[in-house]
C-alpha cells in the first residue's frame, strides 16, 4: 500500500457573499475532487492544538503526525534546517520576510505594511537585496541567510525567543505598534528600509508596477528543533515535495527525503504538474511508501485577499496535482490511500490564518465508498466525523 497527503495550504475559508455564500473550495470547479468525494470518507480535523497560534508550522507538524505541543520550538528553526544552517543550542532563528511598507510617511513608525511577500518577489532578486542588507547590518551576533522568494532567515547568537508579530497578521496597519520591542531588532528593521528603499532592484520594480521589497521584517523566533524520525515513528519511508523552506525543514528534521522540483516557487504559477509527477515517481519507481505534496498557493492568495486567485489556486490543485497523482498511481497499478486537506484556513475576510478545524477527504483505492457528497467545509462538518487531535489523522491514513 502507498500513501499520499495532498496539502492545499490555507485552502479552507469562510462563506463569501461574492461567491453566493459559498467558500472558495465549494465554489471552485473541482471535477477530480468531486469524483473522489463520491468514493471517500469526509470529515473534520482539528490541526491546531488549543492555545497555540494557527500557523503553517504547527499545522503541518500536526498533519505529519507530530504533536506540536511536544515538538514545536518555533517556525524559523525548521526553515533553518532546510537552508542548511547548523544551529547551536544557544542560537535563536528568526524568519526574515522582505516586505513592502509604504513610502510616503516621514516617520518610520507611521508607515503601513502593504504586502508581506513583496508581490511574491523572486529568490534571485531577494538574494541581491538581502546581500545589500547583510553588508551593512551583519555582525558576529546577527547572521543573515537566503531562503526562498520573500522568506529568509536571521540567526541571533545567544539570542532570546521573544514574541514577534507575523507580518501577514497586520496588513494595512501602521507598523509602529507591531515592531519588535527589542531595540536592536527594531533598529535593524528601520535601517533595512533605508538600505532597500532606493535600491536599483526596487526602482525597476516600481517602474514595472510591482511592490518594492523595501524592508526586512523579523518574526517566528525559535530554538533548534528535535524531531523524531518519521520512518521510525510510522514505519513508512517518506518524501516531501514543497517549494517552502518550512516544509523542507520539517522533512529534514524528520529524516524524510526532500524532492526538488524545478519551477516550484510557492506562488500561484508554481510547477503543479512537476510536483504531482515527483510524487508518483517516488511511490512507483523509487520505492518510497509515503509522499507529502505541499502546495502553498491557496494560502498566498488568501493573504493577498484575492477571491478570484484563491479559487483559481484550488482549481489548479484539483486538475494539475490531484488528477495527475490519481491517474499516475492508477496507471501503475498500485494500491494507495490518499488524504486531501488544508493545514489551516486562511480566510479572505481576515487575510491571515485561523484555527478553525479543516475538512479532510480520505480515498482508498482498494475500498472505494459509495457516497453522495462533495468535498468542502460545510459537507465535511455535516458528515459527523471529527478528529479532535490533528497529529492522529496520519494514523487514520495509515490505518493504525
């Protein structure tokens, strides 16, 4: 038996009047998921433990079978694993977004955060900008590392795990009340704006009508993680397919193989087909038991507040990932179980994560069911099936 999780990051949502009272998942044209739903178990799973922040870090740990209350030590340390940073026990890692803040206000604290992703800036451009910041601000205590797109890393030697604001939680707000209380981090963010605001890359971005990537934003502080081996824990040899350093870092920490996919960038126009085929190949040619396919696009579109693009991302997931995986595994003649779910909601109405339980669908090629439902939030709630502890959902997939 082979096993697949297809994770549409932030795919769950709330009903929207613009969609006739439907969620993006219910509204989207998803013929493959519609067909699978007729043969699958559908239910609700609570991926975010009570009392914890609803992040992709805690949620994806949960979906992979790691209880966040036991294993979570911060988001950035997981990304550090992916980047290849060997953290010391005394190091603190901080996510460093290159964000867009407004230019008009004189006082830095009066500026407004416009875009947490700087229009999904390319890794190549972001690396040049981060290098400019590094030349001015890096010291023996604070070291910068390039990640992917707008997502980068700061390692603070002998640092402190302090509470920092996630930029996607305060879009459209003045930055002053949301800046770090730590004076050094605060000053570094202010200086990064002075370094980046007139950088040639940002001059060109403005000319193209793109948001300038003009400020570093620190958040997600944490210490070195210690995940147990996924294979030892589950008995399954697994691969991770994702464009996002967070997911790659979880996989590295869990001893899973990270499969790179050319053109996978974490945005709406990622290489969906490449991800799907990589999973099929891992399960049918490379003798792996389990594939985790993570697609970031629904989450990014939720943060952007774009109904149209979030719907489109779900339709892409349906036809360009799930369909290809199903057809590939069917063609190979292997028995398999596939679970489809979000990690958390990213509702358009709030443009950030919430901790509401999410809908899942579980298909077993050896025992298809006969049902009369579709896969969406409302029908999943009506099913009456509820997994209260998200880290136990994978046991359900593996039939434990």
